[in-house]
């Protein structure tokens, strides 16, 4: 069925998918996929598309999806899928939950944070922190950043 013949009614307004696409800025393919996968019309028409270079703000810092993915060690596809499914910026950037082992924390000057939280605070990747831990570095050495930690 063509996009011009498939119609959708939302807020008392009936338009073809093509017309909704032009009105909302969401592509016809995305609208069709959303509806096929059980999204209600309101959500399908109001959740914005997820462009790769969109800036996300988390913990007071704005970066692109790719930049956050690299810094947090979360696959870019995981972040975009979460956003596409309606997650907020903060929800989309939560670490991937791995079952079976507890999350690692580090304590420095009485402050306890998970590795991904230290990574955000210091502007380094969780992988960098993990490598430093595996190399046997002290907590101070593990948590050093370009600007340094006091």
C-alpha cells in the first residue's frame, strides 16, 4: 500500500502518512515502522526522529550521540534505539545493565561513584578507567584526567 493511500487520524485530523510526514518531519518509513510495531498514533506522530548529530544533554553537558557513546561505553545503536522508543536524554544514556555481576565502584576522598559516573565527571571513557584499574594503578592514578583531580 502506498504512503499516500494509508491514512491516520490523530486529534480529529485525518491525513495520509505522506502528509503526516511533511507535517511532523518524521519520515514515512519511520511512521510506517512505528505503526507496524504497535505504537499508538499519538506516540508515532510526536516522538521526534533521532538524527545522529542531535545533541543530548546529561549531567549538565551537551554532546552528540556518538560522543556520548564513546565517553560512556554504550553502543551508539543502543542510545538511538532508546531515543527512538521515546526515552528522555537521561534515560537513553543510562549504562547498559549487565546481569550477573555487580557494578564496579571507586571511592576517592569519601566519594563513591560507579565507573561510568567517574568517567562523566572526569571527561574520560569508562574503558580508560577499566584499563587503569587492570594495570594496577592507584585510585588517584585511575581517576586522573587531563585537568587533574584534587
